[in-house]
C-alpha cells in the first residue's frame, strides 16, 4: 500500500515535468526574424496596433488584452519580464518595453543580437514621445507623427484651465483590497489635473499608493471614481462603507463606476479617450455647482 | 500577591490602558480630531471609521492572544502561536484562491469566508495526520502543523506566480498576508466579536484544566483530567478563534506569540490570571500597533503585520535566549 503511494507520487512528479516540457517547447531560430517585434507591456502592444504594426508583432505579454486581437498573439512575457528562452527561440528583430523589470534580461537580450527599446510612459508627454520613438524604431516614423498630432489635438481640446476653487476633489479608487489610488507622478494624477479636477492623493509620494480609509473620509472628495468595478468596486459597496455616508461624493451620489480603468491607468494611445471621459465627468460637476 | 489580588489589579490597570488606547485611536490619524470635539457632528464619519477599526483591533488582538496562550499551554511549547497548527496557511490559501481567481469580487464576505473555510480544512487535515488511534500526541500534532504549513505555502507561492502572469490580485494577497484592520462594514466586527467573545468565555471556564495540562499530560491524567477530551476541546476553541480573527483581518503575526509571554513574565504562569489579562493586553497591543500602522507614513498606511513583527521579532529572540536551556534539553 505504502509502496504504491510512493510509486504513484514519483510517476506523477516525472509526468508533470514531461507534460510541461512538451507543451512549452518552441523551435529555435538561428537568426533574427526580419521585422518581427515583441512587446513587453500592454501599452506598447496598444501602440503597435494603433500604428498598424500588428502583423509584425510576434509575441506579447500575458496581460495584453487590447485590442481584442492582441489576446490571440503568442504570450512570451510577463509585464516587463520576458521569458528569455522564448525570446531565444523566436529571435525577433526588436523588443519593446516600458521598462525592463529584470535588469539581467538586458544583457541577455543584447547577447541574442536582438535590439531592445525602452520607452518610459509615466506621463502624457512621455506616452506621446514613446509613440514617436516606437514608430521611428519600427520604420513608420511618419505615421507615428500623424497619430501623435491627432492625439495631441484631442488632449489640447480636453484640457481645461479651471481655478482651484472650482476643481472638484477627486478620489480614484484603483483597488479596494488594499484601498489604493494614484499619487503624484502618476499618469492618472496628470490626467485628473488636466481634466479640471484635484486629486486627493496628489501629496502621496508614490505613483501607486495605498490610502487609508481614514484619509479618504478626512479629505472628503466631491467625486469618487471606482476604476475597479469589475473587481467589486460597486456603488452599493462604496456607499455602505462605515463612515463613508458622510462624504460629499456619496451624499450627492457622485460615484462613477462605469469608467474603463484601462483608459486612465494604462499609458497607451487611448490616453485622449481617458482624458475626455474625465473632463466630461468634471464638467458635469461644474455645471451642477453653478446656480 | 495572591492570584486574586493580581487578577483585580491587572484587570483594573489593563482595562484602563485599553480605554485610553481606544480613545487615542479615535483621535490619532493624518486628520487630527481635537479631543474636545470628539463627538462633534463634523467629525462623526471619521470617528466611525476609526472606532470600527479599534473595535476590530480589540477583538482580533484578544482572540489571537488567547489562542496563542491555549496552544502554548497545551502543546507545552513556548514558541507555539495561533498559526503553528496550519490555520494561517490554510486561511491564506483560501483567501489567495478567491482573490486571484477573481471570485472575491462577488461580495465582501467571499475572502473572509474562504479564509475561514481554508483554516478549518487545514486544522482538520493536521488533526487527521497527527492522530494515533484515539489520541493526538503533541509531537505529531506540531510536526503535521509544520508540514501542512509548508505544503500550503508552496501552493500559495505557486498561485501567486501564476497570478503574476495574469497581473491581478497579487497586491491584494500580499496585503492580506501581512494583515490589516481596515474594515468597511459592521458584520466582520460583529461576527468576529461573537466568535472571539464566546471563545474567551469558554476558555475562562477551562483555566484550571489549562493549569493542570501545562504540568504535563501524564500528571494531569493522574489528577483526574480527561486529557484527550480537554485537549481536543481547547484545540477547537483556539482554532475557531484564530480562524475568525484571521478571516476578518488577515495574518497578523506575533500578537499571539508575544502577548501571552509578556503577560506571563509579569504575573506568572497561573492561567486563571493569564487568560483575562492576555485578552485585555492583546486588544490594547493591537489597537496601539494599528495607530502606528496608520500614522507612521505621511500618507497611506502600512500593513499592521509589519508593525507587530517589528516589535515582536526582537521579543521573540529574547524569548528564544531565555528558554534556550529548556529547549536544548
């Protein structure tokens, strides 16, 4: 009996190893695939699609989900962390990341003879610059410039200049467990300011920051945007939190839960969509305030 | 000092400390509330948020301390804490499963529910593994606890890594594993309060048996104690209290280890005195730890487990050195 158990365990162990080996194996190429690109960030994937480069995209990250076609591409990386063996097998000409989370990967990629492009996207300006850099690196500089001009125009139109007194205090909830929001130096903070709001977490030092329920109640936001409705941030939940019924936004019913979080949290080519959505919300608030 | 006198003085002092800590918790925070205006309407929402947290802190602190005290007595091991028998990793696995699969979004009860179920399953497994005939020897119990903890942690790490791939929920799991007294609804406070309250009352009825058991199982049997039955009952109480506390606040470490020891250092080993005083001290300790967790950074808060571990780690080393002789024997 005991011996049987042991043998079964050994067979399962070896079987598991064999099964996962077979499933994951990819043929190794000997020279870079002409023109092929691998994206290491969902925002980069969005940019590549926006520039019409999807046919050259041979690998994306496990969280690339937009546009929907991106989900069908081979997954060769976690966000910012490429699977080196898969890169070795695919040998793309170009790997594009926002930043490499794994510093050792840089050297390995260089040794593979693959070009690495890191395009930081922490603010709106950086996103626009990234689109141009990526376009230039992929040989579609002109198309990228046209695209950027179009986004820049929409951003200029949606950016409003409002005196501080008329700016609503805004709390953007990115997760309820732990309660988190976007602080200074984040893409979202930038968007809120341009759209005419005041981020209650503007003083937080980190772009992604944990906020205490205490702080939310004390800063008494006039608008609450729950950008995680799909993971439980519903209006009902927020209204019924202990002590939250005293918050202006809850009293006035200004809880927004239908904003697509990717529009404001993902620094990609849909940045203008996110900004326009926020500007509409804040404009409605100002209208409400003027008698 | 007689036991009775110790008890009266101890309860008076620690109750006062608990009340002070509670009101301190209402005032403390990034937004200051003037003492005179504690009940002003302007501050009512803030006071509600803080009061709920402080209450939860008292409940969880008391529950974990008593659970730790019971296990230290019954396992006759000074390093025992509420998590040695697998409750923590079982609860962690349950919570991580629902958080990483996205099921947690269904409702606020899902994570506590899954954590509690995980805790109960882990305890049952440990118990089944440890059983020898009708008895549950302390050594096999501790060993199966260690094994179940190890296997559950490896599963948890596996889950977490597949979650990195899907890019969601990992922060929630990390947050949960370090524990927090953030509370958004009344029911977790009420449910945990009932479970821990009942647990403490029952434990108070068993303080004599705890005293007898800590001498050793054989002498206890000679003194007429039905050892196995009492042990089982005490395990169940400790596990349920831990499960309830962990379900509503995550894995807050060190409380259940250091509070009973600290109280024991001051008042001695009599469980009749130890049980009520550890409950009060545990509640007070956690409320104060939470004040630190909420205010130590200029913005946001730290998981309370970071604070309890920071205080508890050095204390643990002190205990280890103090008990060195006993452990090597």
